[in-house]
C-alpha cells in the first residue's frame, strides 16, 4: 500500500477513535472517511484492533522526534516536552486519551498499547546508549524505569489530575528522576 494512502487510513482511524471512542470505531467508518474500500483495509489489517494498533504505532500524528542534543538531561527534557505536547494539543490529546480508555476496557487494545510503548522505548534506546557512551549514565540504570517515571508524570498530571504543564515542568521532572527528589547535604550539586 502506498505510504500516503496508509497515512490517510491511519489518520481516519485515529480521528474516529477520538470522536467516537473505541466502541464507535468501525472499519466501515474508516473506509468511508479515508476513501478506501473496506476489503482493502481488511486485507492489510484483519480486525479493528489490528488496524488501531498499527495506526497508534505508525501514524504521523503520534510521532515523537527522538532528540540528540548531546546531553541525556536535555534529550529527556525534549522527550518530556514532546510527550506533553502530544497530550495537551488536539487532535493527538484526544486520540491518546481515547486509546488509554480503550486499553483499560479491551484486552486487544491493551496489547496494542503495549506494542505502542514498546516501539517508543525501542526508539528511545539510542538516547540511553549515547548517554552511557558519554559516561552520563551507569550501565545499571534502567531506561524503562526512567521513561515510565517521566511518561507517568506527564500522563498523571495531564490526563488524571487535569493540571496544566508549565514551561519548567520538563526540567523539574527530569531533575527529579535523574537527581532524585531528596539529596543528603553535601552530596549534590
């Protein structure tokens, strides 16, 4: 399938998810909105869940650029800022929140969410490898835990608490994760 047509299908899928939720998302609706025959969609994705899983991972709408600033701290701040943007700007915010709700209620969507986050961590792995090569991160550091803490902070603040993220949020979150929230006197910068 042509990449442009594929992106049209993914965009239609995500738009319908944001508008109607997972239960209201149908392959027929995606076909109508994208201008593609539903048999073509079923040829590539055997179910609504498979289509949505592919859209979440591959759609341009949810792309998060992987920064390379030369500093782990700045790379992580850029990632947190990017995540915050995805969760606070429409239409990506509507898609993310609808996907979260669907993942909580539908096992097939929970699997899609796991794939989505696994793909993101695979993309972020290079950030941590570069940091290790520069001596900024010990080999014992757990990139998954670091990203869970940072991503969780963004999701919790935006989706569950409904609070805004100010300009300093990313730096404070990264500092709390990398430096710790409490330092013994004389041990920190």
